[in-house]
């Protein structure tokens, strides 16, 4: 009799729960942060709290193409596919994608996703590349038993309950930073001088999760709640001010980790390593490509208009005022966003009785209402600013630049195609239009009126 295979969403849920246990045990601050998330979400209602409690993201960084390809295979067993490509090399020495579910029901069952970056060796000055590559060559992050289970799952189309439990345990070890560093303290300091991100990636023989982020109903309220509890936050929360689109994030810096750095004589030197931070996310409405172009132009203009630095008195109120004013031209009404083709929506039948010649008319007369699509992906500028505030990347100049068609090279390294997020949202909106139009016997339904 064939064993029942574990559902991918169940595997993700087990992984998240066990990683939560590790984070709570290692970081007393993390328990306080989860209490903040629960407080904010309960204020929004039990249904919201229950729904948001199933949505978290984490982040890892790979050192090589081999590591990137193997984690892609691991995440596929968890029902996660690579969505979107993020070329962050103008600011941070990595290229990234997000492994997440591309099925709405599966996301509702468990919305965990992993933001995964790979070190960009072309961002390392050429004279330092042999040294950095020598550290990369030392790594062997995947336990043989984990690889065996991966191959078993691929051959059998999934894992039975017993194998899935062991698979999760081995993934937890893979994603937990060991006490012993991979490099000596001298090598670590040299890596930090060459490139701080390279030092973070290569300090350990692991794909350590550096943050495990819960979703909250309101990042601004979570930001304020942290301060009321005496938790030191980044200077300002990141993301849209005054417009409920894309993604908001905030974070606080966790205490430094004490690692044992090996010496040549077999002894160890203990020293601090700062990387882990604790973050919140608030997911809002997904924008079309045209919407993102307009939004990011306004967002960038706001950033360029700031006249105070993070360390200056009055920066916080100055920042929110400037960014709110910069985004004022961006529409805030769902129907206007839809009419202008700036945001993705779904259609929901409100009542089945009434006269309408088309889906557009049904929307205008209230037969059908617009439901904003939730943004399931990431916002590079917000993530980069959080890293800058937490890790101290200010003034880093030894990085490369984003290059045309970089996604093609990244997909070659990944060994798989990356789904364009706009195709994902387009597909959901198209199916929604077709379904509602068929249910009401309407013509048209091809999109927003021109």
C-alpha cells in the first residue's frame, strides 16, 4: 500500500513552526516581537489575525550556483517556485529571487515564502576574488541525508509523513547558524574589508536564516508599539506613506551572535557577528507594471527630496511628511486605480439581479465590486534600506551595477525559469474577469475601460 504524501503546505508549516522555536530560544527579543505582531493583528480582528498568522517570509543567502540550484530543488518540494528577479547589485552584492507558492489557495493554507539571494562574485574587486572563492570552495552546506531525501522526493513526487518530518528537521539545521564559524577571525575581518555582504554569507557553513518575518495588519502601528515597549527600531518604517499599495516593512536590530572562530592551532576565538534582525511586513495592493513605474518614480523623487539624514534631529517627521507629499499624485481610490490600469484587482459578484451589458457596466452599477489583489512579492528599495540601517552598509562602493537581461544569466545559474510577477497577477485578474462575466452572462470583461 502506497504511503500518503505530505502536503507541501504542511511541510512549510512544520518548517516555520520549528524555525520559530529556534528563533524564540536564541533571541528573547523575538518573543517580544511576536507578541507585538499578535497585538496588532488581534486589534484588526480574529479573522485577520488568523489569516496573517499563516503569512511569513524568511531570507537566506547562497554563496554559489550549486547552492542556489539545490535550494531551488528543496523549495520545490515545499510547493515554492521562483517568482521575480531582483538585481540588487547597485546597492548590495547579490542577485535575488523569491521562492513562494503560485496558487492562491495554497498561499491561504500557508503563505510562507523565502527571499533567496546569491552572492555576486562580479561585485568583488578582481584582486580579491581568488581569496573569496577559496572560502566559497570550503563550504559544504547540504547534509548527505538531506540530499538523499531530496532525491527521494523528486523521484516519488513528494515525501511520506515520516520522510517529510526528517526532511524538515534537516532543513532547520541547514537554515540555523552553527556556533562555529567557517573562517578564522582574521579571514572574517578581511572579508568585511572586502565586502560586508560577502562576510555575512561566508562566515558560516550554513544557509542561515537572518530574519523570520511575520505579516501584520499595520506596520506603522507595529513600529510605534515596538517603541512603546522600549524596542529600538530602525529610524523610520519603509514603504509607501499615505498609499496602501505594494509593501511596508519595519525592523529592529537583534543582539549580536557570539561565534567561535577557529585558530590554526585547533583552538577557538570567540567574537561577535552582527547579522540577524527582526522584521515586520504589511502586504497591500499589487500594482501593474505601469503602476509600479509611476509609483517608483514618485517614491524616488521623495527620497531625493529629503534634506535631513537619518541621524539628524527631526528626521522622522521630515521623512514621513516628504514621502507623503511625494506620493500624493498617486491615486488612492480602487476604482480610479482600475480605470487607469495601475493596479491589479479581482471581481466579485455582489448581486446577480440587475441590468448590465458588460463587466465594466456591472462594476459601475454595483453588480460587481472590485477586490484589490494582495501583493505577494518584495519591494527592493524597502529591503535595501532596512539592510543599510541594520547592517551598516552605508558608503559601500565596491558593488557592481544592474545589467540588461541579467535575469537570463540568473536563470542559467538557477537552472529554472523565474516567473514574472506581473504574469502571475495578470493571470489571476484575467481568470476572475472571465469567471464573473460567465456567471452573469456578460459580454466584454477584457479589462478597465479606456
